[in-house]
C-alpha cells in the first residue's frame, strides 16, 4: 500500500503570496493532521481533521486554513506569507484520530523569500 | 503544554544503552514516540495508551507512568542505525485529538 503522499516536494514563494499544500492519506485512513517543523525543532501542531471536520487547531494565525475532502485528502492553505513561514510542512494520517498511530508523509519544504 | 524531553542530546558508542525521558505537567491520554533522521519525515516507533503500559520494538522499548505524567524510551545495545532525533508526542486527556511534540533528543551512535 502507498504511504502518505504530499505535493509539492519543494516550493519557493515570496512574501505576501499564498500557498496550497496537498496531502493524500494512507488508504482507509480518515484522519489527517498538519504540522509545521522548523529546523532544529519538533513538529508544531497546526490542524487535525477527521471525517471532513476540524477536530483540533494549534496556535497559528488565521492566515492558516485547511480542509479535508470526501476522499479524505487534505489541503493546507497559507495566505499573506511571511519569512517566518519557511519550514517543512508535514502531513500525518491515522485511522481514527490524532491519538491513534500517525504516519507522516515526506513533507513539503516551503521557502519564503 | 509542550512536553519536556531530556536529555537534549546524547552520544553513544555502539552497544551502549540510552534512556530518553518525556514529561508533561498535565494528565496524559497517550504518548507517541518517533525517530527522525536528517532530511526525512518522522518514523513511528510506538504509542502508549495506558498508565504503566510498556511496549517493545526490537531493542527499543518504552514505558508510561500515568501518575507522574512521564514516559521513557529505552534503547538497548544501540546500533549505528539508531542515530537520529527522537521526539515524544503527547495527547492530553482534555484534548486527546491534539498531539503536541517535544523539542526532541538528538542521539548519535558512533563506532
């Protein structure tokens, strides 16, 4: 079975632009979580979705939004990009929820210039 | 709310043992352990759901002390492949759908 996939792999944007990151969970998994990882730090929780509903939200500004589609894939949107948004964005999928075993995708490396 | 991990970094020689600790100030629902190698995504090691639970994975095992809100990861007879950064993630009883990761413990195994 295919693991969690994310696209694109790398992305370069300029300040003020917006970006959309995509994630496809493992087949059969209904929950997707998004994390931001800055170099040298642990993944920071952004959102968790289960069955297309938002179940949890981390301490991120409203510029960050996400949604989950009927096929359980998910998008993370970030508006008005700032230099500080440069990071590795990880998507994790699980069967029933974030408290279940989460499997991470390879991530999207976002660089904001 | 972020769990505390200790030590921050550790260097081992092949065959030596190590313990990585993770603690929270709030009541825990679950503890998750991951290993991340440079430039790669975190890889799941194990999840602990009950106080006192111990789980094993090859020569890596973990325990969960619910009363102390603590978990420990035990690496025995370390191998070069164990090198990486180890993260614990915790979900609180009040918000078990939100896993918060600690700052990580860098582990280097040298020949």
